[in-house]
C-alpha cells in the first residue's frame, strides 16, 4: 500500500509539472489507469470501483457508434442465451395474468412435460420461492425457474378441479430456443416460414422446415423477416446459400484496420428454382438485411414491405475473464452490389439514432412510397445479374413498398394491447373451455375453418379491459373490432395448437403478407420485378 501511495504521489507531482511543461506526455491508456487509481485511493466517499471502471468503458463506447456496447456478466448471459439456441430450465411457456403464473405450454419432450405439467396449470412457488401473488416480474421469475442443468426445481402447482396444490419435482435440462416461429403451406404450392432471429440453431431449423414443406408440395416460398432484429452472421449466409449458386457473393465486410472479408456461396443451393418472396419491415435488421440484400442483389428473390432498419456495423465480441463483454464495431457490412447496409449516424448522438423509426413515421416514409422515391445518383447501385436499380443510404429498400396499415389502429386498441387485456382474456377463455374446444376442433384446420369469435366473447374482452383500467370507447371499438376478433382467434388457436396457428389466422390481415402472396401467386407479376432494366 505504501508503495502504491508513493507511486500515486509521484504521478500527481508529474501531472502538476505537466501544467507548466508542455513537453510532458502521458499515453491515454496510462492516463486512464492513473485516474482510476487516484479515484480509488483518494475519493472522499466509499465507491464501487468496478462500477466506476464499467461506467468509463460505457462512456468511451458511447462516443464511437450506436452499436459498440459493454455488458456486465449478467447482461452478457441474457444477450447470448437467445442466440446460443438453448438454456437450462424447466421447459414451459408461461404468461403472468392478474399476478398468477399460467402455464401456456410445456415444451415437447422437456422436463415439465415429462413429469406431467399441463397447459392451464398455475405455478405457485418454486423451491420455496413464492411466484404467484407477489408482483414478481418476468425477469425475476425466469431467474427462479432457470438454473444449472441437473438441478431440481420443486414446484407447487394449482390445477383446475383439484382442491390442494400438486407438487412436482422437475430436473432442469437444456431447453431449446427456436428461431422459426411458423411453418405451413399457404396453398398447394406456396410455403411460408417465419424466422424470428438468427441464432446458433437457425440454419438447421430453416433447412428442416424447408424439407418438410417440400415433402408437402412446396414449389415457392415466402420468408417472413418482419421484426427480425438479426443475430449471428453465419446462419444468414447459410440460408442465403440455399437459394444461390456456388461462388455467388452473399455479403462482404470492409474495415480500414481489419481488411475485407467476402462471404460466398460454397456450393449450389438446394432451392435454385421456384419463386422466393421475402417480407421485411422497418424492424428487420442486421442478419435479416444480409439475407434479404443477398437475394435481392443476386436477383434471386423479390423483397416486399418497408425499408429495413439499417444496422450494418459489424461487432466483434471481446469477453473479459469475469464474464462481462465488450462488443466493438470493427467493420461495415456491404451487400453484393456494394451498398452499405448501415444507415447514417452522428457519433455520440444515440438519441437521434434511436428515434429514427419515429422520425420515419413523422416524415411519412412508413405510409407513402413517394416520401422515399427520390434518390441521388450516388445511392444508385445495380443488381449483379439483371442490372436492376437498387438503392443505398441505409437498410434494404424493398422491390414492392407496402405502407403501414393504420386502419384498425385506435387508442382503445393500443391500450388493450399495452395492458395485456387481449392476452389475458384469451388465456382465461382457453383455460375455461380447453376440453370442450379440443373436443369440438379436433385439429388446427378445423379450428381455422370453423371457429368464430362471438359477440359474447368480445363483451368478455371489453369487460377484461375495464378490469385492467382500459376505458371502453364505442367509436374506437367499432373501428378496431374486426382486427381484435382476428387477433383473439389467433391467440386462442396458438394456445390450443401451436405458434403456426396464430400466423395462419392473422397473416391474411397483414398487408405485407397479402402483397407477398399476390406476387408469388402471379408468375408474370413476379417476373416483372426480375427483368433486365
């Protein structure tokens, strides 16, 4: 300690001399280390030195770009877990309703299903930690339910028609996190796949989904990347490869310090024929933009929707021994035609960057193609085969623009969603009628064909909203009612069958999906987008 104080005194003296001797230099890294030591040893109050250092790292990265970030050990686990493709837990999908944890579904083959946990069960406690009725947040619940593989979770569960809680001992195991939300055949020849993220298992999931659809007669495919915020680079290039020929450029990176890297199709893909339409919107980012940009620039697919987010900065993870991590931007992504995916940003101005989507809305970009139709020549690029014009400036510009549909949107609808009233009612409805619904609708097709949301059910939704402090507004309800009925049917179908059921019900009300389906069903219209300009 004495030696450290002598060193610090010497440094302070040297710093004082620097005020009168301009030739005294101190390297930035040494200066930062000295500052941390001085604060730790001389600051008037007790401080958390770890937090001081972390705050310094965060401040440094904030001045670089919007995507260079630091995460502490817990944040790092939360960030990487969804992309790693699995975690250790009990294997349920749940929802908190009125401060009660309802089991929506037990993961097939997972630890909860193996011991007999059923949809509709209410988990009261786990390992003596009370969950229901104590105002616990979802993040806190996950910490209680998850744990190292092989450890035990002792659950107390209330089940309908049982007077006393049931007790289950569940051995935690690896639980998969799926990337593909939905896979189904729209008609005899067109398949649909919705990809929620690009994670470690995404390539295998998509390939399996494509294989399954091919067996059912798929000739053409709609890939839904709307709201997909990206993830890992590798699965996006591997999926693009499925539609391209060997040697086709998929994406490349460029960096003054790290050089360039090219990612090319390493073999002929399995799906070189057939029409491909990709759905995107303003929240499609990163790996979603790499996949859609690769198919567009190679003239292998038609992109439908709205300009994508524009996240084209390459982050390299630098893990620290304590489990924390710094993700530093080291390069930029470019589509095969040369477009930089990254939208413009001002160093250190994260607020403006975060508000970009709202600014697009206010400028009319989300509602009118005219607001984005004019581009300077400097942003014009050409596709590789047919030399069609495509445009840079950030994000992927779709071949067919689809405006944001606000015809159903009202403050009443917004409040029902924000309060969770639609989910709460659908969950309670299924819980009260599960056996009868399963008996009446033997399969998903029967449900989609025959189930109708009744006026009594809509009144139940209104009453649920009132209990959730959502004021009923007749005029707004009349505007939103058809869409509310669709969403409600989709949620009920999802809870009775699977996630794909929700998409099968709701997709026809999605104008991006409807446009994509019109294009892929019309060979002449599809070909009109892919002609030599």
